[in-house]
C-alpha cells in the first residue's frame, strides 16, 4: 500500500463525509483484515493518542489508515503538522485530514501543508443546478422517483445537503407503494388558506404549499390575486394594531383573528414592502415579463 496524505475540506460537510467514507471503504476492501483504522477528532481527542497512531507501527498489521477530523482547527496544529510529515517516507500509512468551513488561521494552515500532500479536495456549497443534479443522483441511489412537487420542495432547501438527505431517507423508508413519486412531502393537499398563512412569514412552507396547489390544478392567477388581497388585509390589520384605529375594510372577524397571528412577527415596513412588490409583479405579468407562478416563486425566494 502506497503512502498517501489526503486533504478534505470545505463547508459542504455532507459531501466531504461521503468522500471520506469512500476512501475508508476503498482501503478496507484492499487491505481486508489487515487494515488498521484510527479515527480522531483533533479538536477534542487526546493528542497523545493521535500522535502515537501517526508515528508508530503495528506488529500485527502493516497497513494503517488514520483519519483526523477538524484537522485545521486543532490547538495542536504544529505538533500535528510535524507528526503527519514525519511519516511521509513510509509505505504503510495513509492519513486523511478533514475539516469544514475554515477560518483565516485554518486557511493558513491548509496553505502550509497543501504542497506537501498527495491529494486535496475542496467541498464548496452546491448552488442552483448543482443542488438539482445532486438531488437526482441521491434519489436514484435510494431507488426513489421523485414527483415534481417533492423535487422542488427539496431543491428549495438550497445547499443544506444534510437536510435534503434526511428528507430523502424518510422517503426511502416511507410507505410509498412502488416509490412512483407520490406526494410524500405533501401528504395532505393544502388549502389556499394554508398558502396565505405561510407565504409572508414562512417562505419554505409557503413554497411547498404553492407548488402543491399548482400541481393540483389551482390557477396561478387566482392564487396571485388571493395573495395580493391578503397582503392588503395584513397591512391593514397591522396599521390598525399600531394606531389603535378600527378597521374600515369590513373584514370578517375570523379573518382579522388569523391575520393578527401572522402579522405578529412581521413589521409594518415588511408588509408594506410585500404590498408594493405585488404591484410590481402585477405589472410584470400584465406586460408579459412574468407568469403569475413565476412571480410568486420569485417573491418567496427573495424573502
């Protein structure tokens, strides 16, 4: 087995963890029962034990794999650096140094050791099309066929691959019959009022409700009009609360009660901004620059 020093780093800890597991699995397959695996957290574990694992051999196994987590965040960096480099001429030790998002000091340490290592891989956060490709790959690896609603709900989580993977795992073990892409992420068909309850204060839930309503045949222009009126109602209720003036729009008491709960966490400026954005998007729709559903999704993304 050839001597190797790997560097795995970057804020996307899910994919770097996947890569680490691939490395371990690969060397375990090659070494079989001879593989001597050591795993340490350099920021928390006893550094003396880590130093011994790096610098001493084994009477029973000539092959050794040492994994060091939080390698560039450790308070023992100088000693770790020296111990890692001390065995570079060896042919029986593989070292994997792994860390997440790096601060300035950790970046200096990475730059210091990078020229002396064999392989380095950075894991930046995925965005846009990169997230979508990753979701398709991970769904396929679990034998899942996602519905359009499920796919869009997952994509809305952005680069949080841990959260997406958690949802995919839930889908994989859920009762989905033939796994044919049922709406497991939206088991209950939402009502239009669910969209009104979440659109302004909980954008992720709002997006899920919006996509589900569209997939069930609701007209996007009707939803846009409903939310425009709802924005007007919320703003009126907020102004009434702050000025202690009675409402003059003839709004049903139940609607006022629901609106009061929503505006509790929203400022008057936020609600006014929503109201203005609806006017802007309405203009874009009327002149053909946007579709109602595109305008609503854009408003949710920009919250």
